């Protein structure tokens, strides 16, 4: 008999998360109430923001309570419905979390009409979903790229950074990535078409110098995903009136105290604009994103890569690896068979 396998938050991490912070349980599949539908999760997205939801300290969104399933974006298929807006067989993008089945009112769900020939179902959680929207909105609305400018993006082989660099190239900019490892840097340059990529692991204490060589005219836009030593090497090389879309600081998410960071006085001297943003605040502009980016993906002008882990029970280890940079591309958990995959 099928059960609902769920990954619960058992305890709050002190520093790096461990497998002991999670608990995998099998429970009865819930029954939808009037106005709800029951969906079977097919794909689960693992993202850095989830580390903040595990903490006790208040963040920009509600944290996960101990004993509750971890939160997360999902693609599922409706298997039972008591909601007239959703019928059995519908595919939905939702926020079902780390579990095999979930009931929902559908208030925050979006129906999908998958076209496997255009893009796999999983891309609703990657290049055509929240990560792609994050890249597009941050670069276009905050970075405002102009032809001839230099755009530097950290975590360049990841779900967000990879799209940022490709969009920058399509706007006539020089795109420079920062990534960890030769394989990732080769992918960024040879597959995604960036002009250069700096391997921060190989650079060691020469990161500033390596970045200067890759961006000899300075940096006009820095799309920040990492923080820490990478940020410290970038900030002194910002040009006057540079723009910094501040998307994430993954290198600092496990820190138990605030990182001193680089000398922010340089931002004053350079009259730089640094804007932190949470993409969910801007979902009202999703229609503009869909108008521009999906055609580019279908035409092969924006490429993407997915790192797939099978089995909801393997989500904790995969998430721990994500925070250490072990994934290569958008990290997804395949929870169930995808009927649309050929």
C-alpha cells in the first residue's frame, strides 16, 4: 500500500546541517477536504534559502516548525480533487514541500500544460521557474545591463548564475563567471558561452588577481550569490556607478555569527547601488519573464543543466551537499516517475 513519505525537521542546525537534523517518516496519504485537491509529488526543488527556514531566528519568511515537513517548491500531479479548479491528471507547480503527497486549496498553485518537446516538466522548478525568474528579474531590474558592460556572477554554473551570464551575453555584455572547480568553469565557458570563468578554489589567495585578469575593465554589474571571500575580491573592482543585485550569500548561511565582510566604504566611493531582493516579491512580473525567457530556452539560446537525485529520502544528504557546492546545475529530487518524460 502506498504511503506518504515525508522529511521532517527534527532539530535546528548549529552551523552546518547534518542528517540528524532530519527525520524520514512514512505516514498515511491524506484525504482532501472540500475545496482541496491531493497531488502526488514528482519533482522537488532544493534551494539555498531552505537553510534559513531551518533556523530559529526570524527571516523574511516563516521558518519551519520542528516536526513539520521541510518546505520546498514542487511539481506534482493531481490524483484526487474536491476543488472544481483542479481535476485529476492536472500538473501543478506548488509548494508541497519534502513529501510524496500533499493536499492543497490551490490558492498558491499554478496549473501546467507540459510540452515535453519544448521543455521537460522539471524546468518549471529550474530555468523556467523560480531560479530563472530570479536571474532575469535581478539582472534586468537591478543590474540594467548595457551593451559593452562587464557582468560578473558568482556561483556561475548554478541554476541562477548560469542564466544570468547567458542573459548578459544576449544583451551584448562581457560575462565573467566565478565557480568552484575546473569542470564547472569549463562548462560555464564552453557550454554556456561566458567570456571567462574564475575557479575560486584553484585561485586561492590570488582570486583578486585572477578576477582582474578576467575583467580588465572593471565590473559594472556583480550578481551576488555567494558572499565571503568572493565578495571581498569583487567589491574593490567595481566601477563607478556599478550595480549589485544581492540575491544570496550561500557561503555564509551556516555561520553562527555575522561575517565582517569587505569594506563597504568602497561602495560609497564608487557610488555603487546594492539592492537585496527576494524574487517572490516580484512574481507579478512573471508574465514578462515568460514572454522573454521560454522562447530563448526553446531556441537553444539559453542552456541549462539539472542535477537530479532520486528518492525523497535522499533529500537531506543532497541539501547538505548543495550548501557545500557539490551539485552541478539546478538540484532537483525526483520523488516519483515523470509520465511526461520520453
